[in-house]
C-alpha cells in the first residue's frame, strides 16, 4: 500500500517537474520572441503616430515597425539613438511620423476596374495613371474583376514588377466569363471547351475568374476548374431568368458574390434589378429572406462585395459621399478633359438611384444578421472621366458607414476580409510580423471619422515608401489622348473590336 502511495507521489512530482520545465521553456521562447532583432543596413523603421494593425478593434501608439526585404520583420522596435528621419549611420532608413498620423494595412479593392471610356465608344484598360491613383489612395492590392484587355493587363503587371511604374499588386482576373465578354457564344461553348480555356488562363497566372452573364450550365464547370487550380470565382449574377441567382451560385461553390445578395427576395421570373429596386426591408417576409440568404453566405464562407457606391455615380448623388476632394478631372489631359466635360452632367438613372438606397438597407441587414466577416470592398467603377476608381475606395468605405456599419467593420472589409476572400491573408491584410509591408498612412483617425481615410500621407508597398502627393503629382494631366489624332487608342469599340479576349 505504501509502495502504491509512494509511486503515486513520485508520478505527481514528475508531472509537476515536467510542467515547470515546459513553462520555463515556454517563457524562454516567449522572451526570445520578444527580443527585437538588430537593425541593419537596408532596413526601414517606421516610428511615431498611431497604429491600427487590422486585428484589434482600436488603434494604439505605434511601437515601431521594422521592415526588411519588403516584409514586416517585427512590431515593437525602438528608433536608433538620434534618428530623426531619413538615412541612419547604420545604413537603415527611418520614417518618423507626426503625432496625428494613423498607420493601417494597405487597402484591397476586389472590384478594381482599370477600365475607362472617355468617348462613350467602348472601354479600354489604362494601367499607368490608374495604377498611380490606386496606390496614392492607399490601395496596395487590386483584383480587376474582369479585364477588357487581358494583354494590356499582363503588360502592366510586368511593368510594375520591373519597377518601371509605381502601382499596386494586381491579382489578375483574365477576361469576363459570360455574355458580357465580346465574342462570347454560349451555344458554341461546351463544358470541355470551357475547362480547356479556363485552364489556359490559370496557366497564364490569373488569380481568379469573374463571371457576368454566365449560364447555370457553365458556372459549375468554371468553379471546378478554378478550385482545382487554387483560384477563386466571383460573379455579377442575376435572377434565374437571366443567369444564376446568387443563392444557387453559392450552392454551386462560388467564392464571392457582387452587388446584391440574391436569394428568395429576388423574383426568378423577372430580371434581378426589377426586384432589387423594389425591396422593402420593413416587410417582415422580405427581411426574413435577407436574413436567410445571409446565413447561406456565412455557412458556405462566401464573401459579399457590396460595391455600395457604384450605383450612386449614376444618380442624384448622395451628399458628402461623392465630394471631389482631389479635383479628379485634373488628371485628364487638357484635350481629354474637354471631351469629358462636354458630356457632363450625365442624366441620372432613376432605377439606379432606388437601388443605391436599397443597397444601404440590405448591407446593414447583412451586417446585423452576422455577415461582418463576409464583407469585402469593391469599387466597380469603370470611369468615364469624372471620377477615378482609386479615389472610389474611400467612397466605398464612407458608403458602408453611411449604411450604418461601424468604421472598423468597413476598414476590415477593405483589408483582412478582402485578403481572405482571395486567399492571400497569410501575407496581406493585417500588420503583423511575416506579412508583406503594405501599409497606408493618413492624418486623423478613420476608426473615428471614416473620411480621414482620404487624408493620405504615405503609402508603403512591399517596403517601398511613396508620398501620396508625389504619386498624384506625377500623373496629373496624363490620362487620355493629347489630341484627336491620339484618340483612337482610347476607343475600345475600334481598337478592341477584333476581340483580344475572345474565347479560345
């Protein structure tokens, strides 16, 4: 009996020693992790201001960000003695921010059109001025969500990669899949031919597919190919009368849905817009349908890219939301500005005005039903020259807050949620060690006043620091043709009529 008691005591003591040993090792490992790495030549240290890392709900005093080789090496590093900004004696660089600076993760636009249509004669994709405008507005990552000219898109990615022009990360989408694409012939496309084409685009390095006007026969095939290649599918959908209801697309496995939630609130016997502009969320049945559709998004981990501000461009614009705080037409060439301003003001579309305000109600309902983590930011603004998509990212954030979301939810939609939605959250979306150094620095506090996101000071893309004003100044007066002889390139119906993105 005594031997049994002694054995139990020895076993207990051994377990205690193991626990103490494990705790000591854990404490030592923690202490090692907390030791800031030594700063060396080529490093960038950002001090001053306040930091919102995208994880917490609030900002804190910036503890010091150490960036090496384009990635965040450490959070919590003190500045070298005597560092006042610029080059340090050890070969590192210090960026010392003012007290009212606010550091946040770079914004991610998941519906970032580079398309422009200055003449009303068809869209073209423009990647030089637009790339700078996105970056200057803190948008460090973009997904074009359907490219009018995939060849031009690839060229732009290569020029940015070579450092020839500044710009955000471009997660290419390739051409539209569906009737929106020039040359798309539904009756001529088989499941096998679609698999072949989609696989070809995957091999060319696209990071996701965009559907618009696709049939329920072909959508599951595209989703199958995308997922087999580690890609995502997003869609501008409709009702089942003219395509696929988002409800059914979610069940097919689509990754993201754009513009409207769909579900039973959409009448499948008529086009989706004919239901959307009449939705009444004070009706208990309609509200229950929206809540049920939200649960479907959550259960299937499907993301909703609301594009809140997109429809409002075509309406009697909501006050404050469409302020021109940067005189956006100044980025046009003098000739192009004359062409654009001759077409203004544009006639409002009454249906889009109704949809704009209905979307505010449905977004708030989606959020209230638990959909906050499924929301992403997308601007969806192929520009006709009055406004530009880069600035639209701030309108989208503002629109979310005007709809009733707290600023932190809007900012998460434009950072970590978007990164998760396209499958890159391991390296983007928050400010944490090991992630790419994509940061946006503004004056003020967007967590308190969302429009402070417009007050850019710096943007950091893969560790390279840009002054936002310098990026804007470099492209002012450069968008569009310089004269009539130069105009043809800017007319998609002429230059792209042969269909460079026609189905293969």
